[in-house]
């Protein structure tokens, strides 16, 4: 099992460019999450999904969109990147019945210049 | 005021020392208390969890929850250089359909050989 994988690992964007981050999990988890991690701010939830075809906003959703067309994939899109979106992005997944454990991917380091 | 507060450190200790890591919180509805460990440039992984109040021990690690004081702790005995990482506390209330976690900002621990 690969667990949770994220593509790409690193990316540099110019302001105004768009990109999509891909998260894939092979554990048949119902729930998936996108976080950003910034120094001094900890992990902040951007968007999450409780099942295929459903998404919801988290704590810091502005400037991001998501889609979950397949149970195993969760995509995070930046339509017009801004320097404030420079961060490390983590995807996580979890079972619906497990209330405390989330499995994290290795992260994507994004720099917006 | 953040719902979960955690001293960011860094905390530097000699090998073999007892380490105490702490978080305070303000939401009395929190019932699940987790500690995640994050090595440099990796995703967080669950280390321990506790439901409601009390202690839980796993090898060299002990998690304590004091709900009356809204204070949780993680103790590491006989600390090793391999324990050097960022430790994130996380919490969630009972129930809820999304299993969203609230994370602290993390404490960076360095164990010196």
C-alpha cells in the first residue's frame, strides 16, 4: 500500500498562474482533507470531503477550489495564485468511523513569486 | 484567542532526558486528544490518542489529559535523538460527521546526542 500520495512534491508559480495539486489514497477511506502548514500557524484546514462528489469549506478556503470525482482522489486547485498561498500543503484521509486518526501525505511545497 | 495553544519551542534536551510537551485549549466540548509527530519535511503521523480524561502509556511515551484545567501533556522518557521532530497536539469534540481536527501550532524538539 502506498497510503496517501501527493503530486507534485515541489512547485514554483508566478503570481496569477493556476495549478492543481493531486492527492490519492489507496486505503478506501471515506474522508479526505486538504491542509496548509505555515510557520507559527500550524495546520489549517482548507477544504474537506466526506465522500465522493461532496466537498465542504474548512477554516481557510478563500482562493482554493476542490473536487472529489473519485473516492480515492481529492484535487486542490488554485485558480490565480498569490504570494500569500506560498505554503506546504498536506492532504490527509481517514475512515468515517475512526474519530481521531488521519493519515497524511508527504506534502507539496509551493512557492508563489 | 486560538482554540488550541501550544508553545512552539524550540526545545533542546540532552539524550536520556525526560521531555514534557503541553497544550492548552478553550473548547470544553473537546473529547478526543491526539499527539501527532512530524519529522522534518514529512507529513504528520499519529503518535498517541486519549479519549476524555486520564493517562495513557505506550512505551516511552505517556499522554495525560486534565479536562478540569483544559490542559494536555505528552511525556517522553529516556529521550533519543530519533525523537527529534515537531510534536503537534490535536483535538476534536465528541460526535460530528466530519472528524475535523483542531491542531496546535507544534513544538519543535531537538534531542542532542
